[in-house]
C-alpha cells in the first residue's frame, strides 16, 4: 500500500498565490481558504475599496496583500505581476477568477457590441492576460493555475450569450494552456454550478435561508458553498494533483446530470 500523502493545505504552506476578482464571492472564499492553508495570497481586484477591505479581513489568517487591477487592461495585469515579482520570493499559484455576468436577460437583438465585448474582455481575455504575464514566474516555481469556468459553458438559459461564450472559452483556453505550459506549469478549470456566495464578503452578512426546494433539486441534496470550490482549487494547486492538468471539473451538486421532463 502506498503512503498517504500530506493534505493540500500542508503542501501549500509557505507558497504564494494570486487570486483575481477576490474582493467578494467565490474569489474571496478561495483567497480565505488558501491563506488558511498557510499561503501568502495576493488579492487582485478592480474595486479598490472592496479589495482593501477583503485584504484587511483576511490578514487575521495570514499574509494577504492587495493590488488594484482590471484584468481586461494589459497594463494593469503587467503591473500586477511586476509587483508580485518584486515583493514575493516566487509565484506558485494563479487563480483566474475575475469575471462579470454582463447583461443577463438582454435579448440577442438588443445586446450591444460594447456589452458583448466587455464581458469577453474581462472573463476570457482577462484570463489570457493574467496567464501570459504570470507564466514566467510560474515556470520558475513549477507552479499551477486554476481557471474558473461555469456550468453555463455546458448549458444555458435564454439571453446569456456573452457570459456563456466567455465561460466556454475558458474551458477551451484551459486545455490549450495546459499543453502549451506543460510540464512546468499545470492548468485546470473548475466550473461551478449554483454556489451561494451571499455571505462571501469582507463584512459577513446573514442572508435569508434558501428554500428547501433550492437544495432538493441538487442530487447532492444542497446548494454549493464557496468552500466547495476553494477546497478543490487548493487540491489542484498542490503537488498532490501533480498528474492532473488540462481538465475541467464541474462542481454543481450533480445538477447538470439531472434529466428534467416538463409535465
């Protein structure tokens, strides 16, 4: 019988990560989890007040730094990675989480090119830029990347074209990057389903409870949490996942595997 290896948390201790879009939501949850694993975590977000508040809140758990960055801006991303390189020993992990939903519900004929371009710029081009400028640092550390997709890459509601297209692009970009950057850097994607992030912010709130039917529609029996995503991200960033790259992990409580028949 082989030896049981260390936990992802133990394996990440003392390493450095950049998490984009981490002022709140899933990104905030991932940043909190990684710093609790003993990592130095850079929170990168375009919202200065929110990002600084997030960094202050998480410093109770460890070494957290904030850098203002619009991932759709090449100059911002280049400056971010330059600051990381100048302040940290090395960069071991990158989580490309920053994203916007865009004009959900806007019919195709009413969707403007500017709206389409902005969603693609943040969600897809932003991921490309972050990896492009982080790659030299990650190669030196033989690090790992986690991109954040969505089950919207696999199924849709009406009038969600920009978001769905951007997340489908993330899934494809992930396996392309894994091939291009391997073997020095591993790249994997997590595609969350329904994740309740209403309390994932620097000043926690107590949201109204979800309805029983919200949980029941998931084969796993409940709606997801940010920790569900963060725990998988930590594993994929760790050496324990050293033989995993180019994959897309759907974390949705089984919803995309459920056949629905309208009576």
